[in-house]
């Protein structure tokens, strides 16, 4: 396992860490909504989501047992990714959006912390894994 640079989370609280992971998963998927030709390749989007899920800290949390909504969402992402080869990247993204963009989930993961705002996280995506599109 490795460490995903996108998961620079400033908390050791499990629930807050899980919320931060869900926010990053949403930010990793968001570029898939950008109209062509300015969006990243679907494969790159799914690879970025997979990198977040395979992070050793995320895996450690999952091994600790799913104990709530956020870990259930992370496990659901992992399950969809396990079927990626059957679904294809476009369908994988569609399935992930089905449960990663729910109003109640968005309310539950909302935070006032500036570094955790959707715009900031999306900016990090374009400075990191999606940088090649805008350099």
C-alpha cells in the first residue's frame, strides 16, 4: 500500500478522517463533469479515486470496521472499484456518482474549514493528478 498525496488530513479523529476522505472522493470525481475536451480521461478519474481508496490510512480505517455512514460510503466506493474491469471506467464513474452525490451526505460532510471546501479540494486535484490538463 502507499500514501496518496491527496489525503493530507489534519485530524486523527476517525469520523473526521472518513468525512475528509469522502470529500476527496467527490473532488476526484468532479472533473468527470467538465465538458469535453477540458475534462480528464475517465481512466485518470477512476485511477485517482482508486489511489485514494488504496491509501494505507484509508485501508487501516476500513480494516478497523465500518461503523457508520462515512465508512459505508468508502466501502461502497471500494466495492464499485472492484468491478471496474467489468463495468468500464465510464460506468464506474456513473455508479460512484449514484451514492457520492446525495444531499444528506453532502450536508453531513460539510465543514467550515477553508482547506476542506470543495473549491479548495478541486483546486488540489488540478494541481495534482489532473495538472497535465491545465499546464
